[in-house]
């Protein structure tokens, strides 16, 4: 039986997913996914793999949060102050 982190790593090795998709596939809360992601990134480093984060995007003005280091989505856009933000997606490579 694999641990939650091992199962998430397996999922992300196959395809890019956001936290909601991961939570639905795993049957766990989205908050739990965000708690696991920093640990997964740390676990992958010695194996020569990385957790790639596709940045969040403001659906209102198109602003890309490319410099954001957190795993959680931002609450609002710094440019238009909108709250219609697309969640970041993750994959293992």
C-alpha cells in the first residue's frame, strides 16, 4: 500500500493536475493536497526529479503569477484586483 505522497507522486508523474483534480482522484480534501506538496517537492530532490508548478493565471486580465513560490493559489490579482484566479497545476519530471 502506497502512502498519500507516493500516490500523489505517481499521479503527477503521469499527467499535470491542479489541487482540486488531485483531491478528487485521491479522495482527500484539497487543503490536505496543499499540505503535502512542499513535502513532495523536498522528497523528489534527492531522486533527481522536480515538482514543476505551472503558474496561476488571472482570468480577468491575463496576469501570470510566474514568480510566485507558494503552492497555494493567490487570492487576488495585483494588477486588476480581481479574484477570478485559475489554480496552479503541478507535474513531476
